[in-house]
């Protein structure tokens, strides 16, 4: 088993047995903190199985939307699932909501959202080798070009707060 496979397996176990259960039982505030960053659990429906899927992701609340991103150029299962079925449940520390997810197609909106997500992502915000608060717009865009960004809008009006 190579190091990359080991990392993926470790994250899968961590997410399945620690992160998701913590959020489901109201302890998301222990997981989502300044070191690990702002984390939510996204519940969507598997596009092939129809089963509920839970994925922890870093996020940022901007205006009336919750933004999250794939974090790499490959399109993960959760991203492909929301393209097939945009109705999602969002579990954040202290709140839950149902919303509609959509892929962000405007490059300016996507770059702004990625910067905000990385600024709030704790140590994970340094994944691309730069400080998201000070990096130039050009370097940010080059480093994150092609990375899918998702915007989630609440299905109910006035249910989103920046808590």
C-alpha cells in the first residue's frame, strides 16, 4: 500500500467513525475549531445507490450561501452526487439545514469562495503551499484552477446564519 492509499484510508476511517458521528450527536463544535478549520458535514444521496452519504468538508458562509470545495482537481463522489441530486442536508456545529447545492461557474466567485474557505480552514488552509490571507490573486487562481466549488442555498428563507 502506498502512502497516498494509506492517507485516503486513514481519512475515510477518521471521517466515518469520528467526525460524522460527532456531528450527528451534537459534538461538531469539538471537530470544527481554529486548528482543524470550519468543518460541516454534507449529507447527500448517492447517485448510483440512492443511499445517504455523509462527507465532512471545509466551508465558508458568504452572503446567503454556504460555499465548499472539492479540495483537489479530481471530482469526488460527493461532488458528483450533488450534480445528480442537488438537494442536500448541511450539519454544522449548532445548526442544521436543508438546501440546494450548485456548482459555481463564475471564476471570480469561485476564487473568492476558495480564498474564504482556505482562510477559515485552519492548518488545511496551507495545503497549497501559501497563506490564503496574503497570497496574490494570480497565484491563488493558478493554484486552484479547475477545482470544483459548490454553493449551497437554504431551501427555507432566513435559516442561514454565520454562527
